[in-house]
């Protein structure tokens, strides 16, 4: 999809009034009963990213007016909100609800600071990847509001049409006279988040999964597909094509695309605004696969968690499901951050913006980033191993050692 107008992303594709009309929001089909919530009385404290307080104020005011329960929104620094939540909940000083990311779930659950949510029938109204990400060990713990994944940004003035494969992408850029057709940030320690779509194309997920989600006892990193990916990565590295380069960090990759030196840039929606501001005719494309299978990026899902120590859990659940889970609020949060809403109806409306539509299309193949604690052992070694392979180390030996190191770390 193409767009060359700054206003689509800068101003938002959807006009939502400053005052949200939420009188009908409390009619969702969940097991939560409004009268029970009202009977609890009192108040709710909700921690949110400081940049999203305004987007939620209408919902807070509407809920207070409807139920008599005061909702206080507290703007927090997104860099400290998780640690503050973990530290304060056990003391009884924390909020009833906090905004956060789904990959916090393992840590939040291990620390016992989150309570399950009752979504009822409303769960069917969310994008499947959002509900999967909100679920930990078979239980839903998060009310999702946004889904984020990477995709390929294409300079449509240099390469007018989308390509079908990784090799076709490189060839299209070279035919346009570019020395570095494609860029993706790596850096000295690698960046496995950005390389994961290519790894999945070789059938090498990090963990296997079952009905309860990712299984920490089923490390798949070292399977045959992983070895095939490592061999391919080596051919695309320093001693091969040079399409992957650890000298290219995020800033260098960005500048190469903005300067027109690269026609393709694998990145996330957070960088689209800069490209549009630079006058680039941006198209959002699926990630070209190096195999016949789809390249599946990680999906990061943002949402709201219920404190295990909340004294008003029924009201908190009601506010989350029937107010923050409404289409109006999900669209207001979209306006505040230009990230695909997690609610299907809101996602469809937001996709009238071709940029959002492009990321949504790629997101259909995305898989939730594992939230299990064992993922920490993976991050510890993963990027360094990939960087070593890119820089010429033996791919088979390096990948084997990566899998062994990760398994040892998980085993403790």
C-alpha cells in the first residue's frame, strides 16, 4: 500500500472527538455485572503511559458517571512503570490497573502481581494474535489494546512494485542501481528481533507451543531449521552478499533509507513518520521470505493488567472489559499512538489508513513474542551468536553452541 501524504500518519486517519460517547459501552457480553461493580463503591487507580492519559480520560469520566466509582488516571514513565508495579503491588500501594506490554507477563506472573481477567464473549472480538499474547499458561491476564509488528518499508519511487521473495527484493534494488538495496538494524551485538521473520521462514521457532501457549520445555532453537537459517545467514553476511551487516545500527539503517541509498527497510511503525516527513513515497510490504514459507515476525501486544492486590477487582474488570475494550477507546488509543488496535472492529476502521493496513496485513502472519521467563535465557545469547555468524564465524558450530547455552541457562 502506498501513501505520500504526511497528514495520514501525523494527524491520524480517524477523527475522534475529545469527549468519547461511551454511554453504551457497559453493555458488553461478559460475566461481569455492573450492579456488582457499583456495589463495591470506592475508586480505581489506573497507571498509564503519560502520553495516553488524554486518550483514556473520556472512558474514565464515563465510567465514573455511570457507576459512581471514581477512576483516577496516573501518568507514568513507560521506562519505569513495570518495575514500579512489581515493587508496589505487594505493599498495597500500587494501582488497580496498569498499562503494559504482553511480554511482561512471565515476570508479572512469577512475582504474583497480576490477576486473571474475565473477558466473557468479548474475547471473540479481538484479533487472535492479541488474545494469544494476552494469555499465559492458559489464562487471560491482559486486556489488549494494540498490536505492533515490523514490516518492510519500500521506497515506491525507487521500486514501484512489491517483490515476492528475499532474492527478488535484493535484485530489484540492484537493478535500481543501489549498492545496499536492503537495510535492517543489527549492531555489534546483533538484533534477533529483526531477524526472527527470516528464522521462522526456515521452520525454526524459539519454543514449541501447546494448548497453554509457549512451552519452555520444548526449545526449538537448535532444530534442523535453525541450522539451515544459520547457514543462510552466513551467506548473507560479511563474507557473502553483505546484506546483513553488524556495522549498521538503527540510526545508520534509517539514514540509508531516508537518503534513498536503500529501497527497502525492515523496521516498525515507529519509524514511518520519519520516512514520510523526509518526503519518501512509502509502501508497507510483507517481509520477503528466503524460502517458500512465510516470514513471521514477532507481534508485540500492549494492554492493561489487573493487580492481584486490587480491592475492587469486579469494578476493575468491568472498566477494562466494557470501557477500555470498547471500539471508541481502542480508536482513541490508536490516535494517540498510530498502532493497530487489538479489537477487530477498531482494527478494521483504523486500516482505512494504508500505512496501518500494510502493517495489519503483515501482522496476520505474526506470532506473539514469548512472554515466558525462559525467554530471558534466549535473549542472553541469541543476538551475539547471530552477529558472530554475520561476521564470518562457523554457522553450524555457532548455532549449536547457542542452543546449548540457552538450554543450560534454562536448566539453571
